[in-house]
């Protein structure tokens, strides 16, 4: 049976996709701004964030309205609650992209402390994870969601690599390069946080598909074949 | 617009037919009252007929009618109610039960004079009760039995199934359910049926002609084996026999008036009982 | 038999004439829990709970296969007294059905038909039952009034009091709120949650939110089959069967 509710859920999903696309764009542009030390571009990203905030509020309001009026259960309930969580995760990801842009201002007017190697790798990973996690949510693709969750350790490794390299090889040796090195550490931290949020989205997506909570229970990821129907 | 007009015409027509019915009813009551009320007096109600039924009262006939009615109801009420309870509450819904039901309904359509002949053959002759209150009451009782059964059945069927279910669910046996949950709400309906059959018993002539009634009897009956005077038969006798048709006719109308009042007041009683019970049952 | 099971349904098949109404139903009803039975009309929900107190016997031409145990004893065994079964398993019906008697007599009815005559005992029991059914305050000053003068919600609580008076162990409720307004429904739901401490409750409902609100366990039936039976929370967040999900989310049909 075709339900009016389905139409409303579809509209909500489309909004969420728009939000995801904008967020993804924000990450992409912030990385570009970082690579090119492009202050104008960074400014644009920061400005565009208000649009994302606006959509976030819309999605939240619509979701609460649907919860109240439709009293959804089962898959509908899981879709809505997951959608709400993904909504705030995306908003935070966009905020992190803004943070990256703010760091761009700090480093733009000086030469880089060192050539960027791991940070672009981390940035690409973050972009890819966000893209994949959204795809997993949209297509209810459990395998892809799982892949995103498993990629998270990669992000941690890259961030650590950036951190120790900058601290051990630069700051410890020459304290005066701190003001140029610390923003890069923070950027790696922001990018790693983006990967974390992508991971949360993937976990929520698995809950939505399977009704199984994998957050804080990584072991559940392994035996999920037997739960497949 | 046309719809409204045709509707108006339809309802007016129905109302007209109702008026015609009321007109007949009114005419009967008026006619009997006008002709009979003159004969009514204290004497008329309390004394025996005198002077070859040209004067005096009709008290023995009133008393006789009362006995016959009482006897008929005492006989037919328990029997009819029991049959109705069995048919409604206990009997499996089978083919035979259906035949029994149809038979009972058909019994209601048998002419009353046939019941009279039956009473004559069975109670008067076969059981040897003679022409007596007993024979007459039994005959009248059998005659109204179908009416009492169907009235009781209807009343029982009108009791919501939910009362029975509620009672069973509380651990009541079938008999207790019938006694405490089904009969009480059905009682007004049953009593209405009984009272209306009282009216019918009081007014019937044919069944008692051969079984109970006598045209003239000095004094009141002293046992159930006495023959009795009865109002309807008295009217019949006054109008068809005797030597003083003119005076007799006046007394006959007096009797008819008394009978009419009796029957109407019994019906009225039925209505009052029903209304009271209905209020009680919300 | 496990300690916490009150009613065991084992391989039950039930027929109205030749028409099958329940097929191979097996389920355990847990003690002091509320079990909701949901499903589309004609799925056998009411039939099932009416089997628990042998009410279906009142309908001719019906046939039961399988066993239904109450505390481990088959209630359909020839050694069991049906009247006793019905006393131990109370029932509240879809439409409030008080007798056209006084409020007091309605509650006393079950005691009287079970042969209790002692007036003091009856009076005390009536008061206690009305209190347990959360209607005492509303009717204590008019116990001799006709029960049909009460509102629908009050009538239904009176019917619950009437059922409680004979001290059943199990309370069956066949869509008890379907004829009531939301306020009365809330009151009855609160009452049901209170009653859970003392009674095992099985409730048939068309209102899924109601099942979600009050039931510990929920069973979903369709066309006489028990499709899914689990803790309520699971049924309403992550049912394991597609049909259940389609039904509770309203995609069904």
C-alpha cells in the first residue's frame, strides 16, 4: 500500500541528501583552500555553512513533526531516528570543514613549515569516507557501511603520523616553528574528527538496516552474516 | 423540489390511513360506550341477573371471566415460558427444533372455535372434567400458549448476547445465567406478552361455549368443576336467546362496555409495566 | 513447565465448522505480564483468547485440536470443570456490557453465581474490586444506581471490577478500549498497568500504539497463523518478519 507517510519520508531523505552534498562540497573546498592557501575560497566555505545550518534545522523540525504525528514504528522509526542523528553528524562535519578553513587563515600568509604529505592523504580519506557513508545510508548498503567503519583506524594512523612528525621533527627541534606547525596538527585533528563522524553515520546506518547496535560493539560487525536474511 | 412534493404527498397519505384506523377504533369505543354506559350501575356490577335476565346485574359473569382468565394464565404462563426458555437457550439449532418452532407459530393461527372443540373432546369428555372452569381455563390456556411462547421467545432473543457471555465468563452455569442474567431483562417483554394474552382470553367466546360457559347460573361457582357465566358468552346469549330482546339488548351493551373497559385496562397495565421496566433498564 | 508461564498454548488448531481459524499456534503466556495480541481483522486474535476461557464452546460446530494448559493443566481435559476455568480466567469484552442491574449487583454477580451468600463478605469484596478497578471514588455514593447510567469508560471499568471480584488469575481483554474515548482509554491503560502486579493479562487490540504502550509481549497474528511473538519493544523497533513490519508500519494490504 502506498502511504502518504512514504512521500513525507522521501522528501526528508532528499533534504538529507542535499545536506550531505553540501557537506561533502564543504570538505572538498576546504581541502582545496588548504592546499592552495586560498583565503577567498576559505571565506566562501565559512559563509556557505549557514545554508547547511538552515537545512539541518529544517530536517530536525520535520523529523520531530513526523515523530509526533505519525508515531512511526519499526523501519520507519529507525529511518527517522537515524536520519536525525545523521543530520547532526553532517552538521558537525560541515563545522569541522569550517574549522579547517579557519586554520587556513592562520597559515596562509607564511610559508609552510613542511610540504604537505599525510594531510592531503587524510583529507582524501575523510572525503571518501563521508561520500561512502552517505552512499551506504542512501542505498542501505551494509557492506559499504562496514568498510567505512573499518577505515577509521586508517584515519587515526594518519593523524598520529602528522602529529608525531610535526612535534618530534619540528616543534621539539625548533620551538619557533610552533605557530606554523600547530595549525597543521589541528587540521589533522579536524580531518580525523570528520572521519569519526563518518563512522558514526555508518554505525547508525547499520542500525537502521539491521536494527543492530554496533556502536561500541565492534565485535558485532564480524558475525553479522548470520543475521542477514 | 419534486422530491419534496412527492414526499409530502406520501406522508399525508400515510397519515390519512392512520386517521381512518383511529376513526374505526374511536367509533367502536364510542358506540359501545354510548349504548352501554346507561346500563352501568353499582347494582349491575355486583348483583346476579334477575327476571329472566331483563334486570339485575352481571356479577357472576365478571367473576367467571376472572376465574377463567386466572386459570388459563396460571396454566399457560409457566408452560409457555419454560418452552420458550428451552427453545431459545438450550435447544441445539437443529432441524427438528425448527419444525417445532414453525408448529408453534401455526398453532397461533388455528381458529378459536377449533380449540373449543378440542377442549370439549379432551377435557370435558376424555378427562371427564365436564363443562367446568377447569376445562375452560385449560382450553383457553392452550389457545394462548403459542402467543405466550412467541412473546417470551422474542423477549429472550432481545436480551443481548453480551449479557450471557459476561455471565458465563464469570463462572456462572447455564441455568444461573438464564435465571440471573437473561430472564430479568426479558421479564417486561414476557409480562407484556402475558398481559396481552389476558386480554385475548377474557374476550374469547368460542373456546368456552362447549367447555365452561353457561348462560345463566344462580350464584357464584364454588369449585373448579363448576360451570360459570362469562362476559363474552353472556353477551352472545343475551343477543341470540331469551324472551325479552329489547331489555336484554341494553344489558348486552352494558356487558360489552364492561368487557371493553376490562380489556383496555389490562392493555394499559401492560404498557405501564413495560415503560417502568424500560426506564429501569436505562 | 517453566515457573513463570501461566498459559501454554500447544499446537492449537481451531475450526468454525470446516473453516480453520487458527493453525498450529504455540505460545507461552508469561505470568504477571501483559501480552498483547495484534493482527488484522479475522486473524484469529479474539478466537484465541476466547479459547483460554472456553467461551468458544458457546458457538456450535466448533472444533479444537491441541492443548491449552493453565498452570500446567489442560483446561480442555474432561476432568476439568469449565465453570472453574471461567472463574479463574476473567474476561472483559469489547463493548462494555454491564448487566441492567445496580452497580453493586453487577460486581456482586460473579460472587453470587458462585454460591457466595455472606453479605458482609460480598460487600467488602465489591468495594475492594471497585477500588482495584479505579472506579470506587466515582461510584461509592451511588452503588444502588443502575449501572447503565454510567459513562462508557466507567462501565468498562465496572466490567473490569466485576471480573476482578471473582479473583481470577488471568484477565482476558478483548479490545477493551475500542468503544471508548481517548481519556477513558488512558484510564483503562493505566489500570491495566497497575493490575499487572496481581494478574496475568492478555489483551487483544487493534490499536498498535496501545500494544506498544502497555504490553510486555506482543504476538502478531495473520490469517490464523502466529507470525511473530516477542518482547513488545522488539516487535515495534525491529520485528524479525517482513509481514510484521509491513503491518505495524501500515504498509500492509
